[in-house]
C-alpha cells in the first residue's frame, strides 16, 4: 500500500504547473489518507519532498483566485495531515505548515521576479520600437522638406522661363535677336 501511495504522491507532481492548487490539495489529502489507513509509517517522512515541491509550485504557477486559495489549501491540508499524528502537539502543527508556507512564499517570489523581468523586457522592446518609429518619422519629415524645397526651386525656375518666353514672344517681331 505504501509504495502505491508514494507513487501516487509523486505522480501528482506532473500537475504542478498546470493545476498546482488541485494537485496540492490531492497530495495533502493523500498524505492524510495514508496516515489514517497505513499506520506502519513514520507520518512525516511520506511525501514531504513532493509536498514542498507542490507548495513551491502553488506559489510560482498561480494567478487570481488560485493564488489566494493556495495558502489556505496549504494550511488546511497540513493541519489535516498533522491531526492524523499520534498525540499531535502545537509545534507539530506549526513547523511543517511553516515549511510548506515558506516553500509557497519562495515560489511567489520567483513568480514576481519572473514577471518583473518579463515586464522590463517588454518595456525595452516597446522603447526600441518607439525609437525606430521616431527615426522613420524624422526621415520621412526630412524627405518631405527636401521635396518641398525642390518643388519650390523648380516652380521658381519654370515661372522665370514662362515670364521670359512671354516677353520674348512680345518682342519677337520688333527685335528678333533680342527675343532669341
């Protein structure tokens, strides 16, 4: 029976990223079940490593309601586990629960740091894109300015030619040499 319980306990780790709170609740329930129905075991040794992993995952991989539920599941689950000990004392409730909550807090810290890193990376990418847009806009503005100046120069030259051609046409009969 114990080998099956241990196999089940550690197989729940497969869900530590996708359903950490559910896996944690199942693992703590399994531990409590094992303590009640399989009495030939030191009750603390069973899946402690798995529980600490799951508690860390409950901190690192939860958002919203799951993030709020996680510490409640840990405290309730650890209290249930310790209640199955023979003659539990107050410190039996405090220390295992504290270790589980510390693992959860460590997971929360990693999650917060990871999200901060992602946000900083995203901000850097946005700043780079904004800079590239600004450079492109400045280049387009400069092209427009140059085009306007060229247009003004060409328009002025054409106007001068039209005026000169009009004047040449007027004096063509009187003074053909000057008109040419």
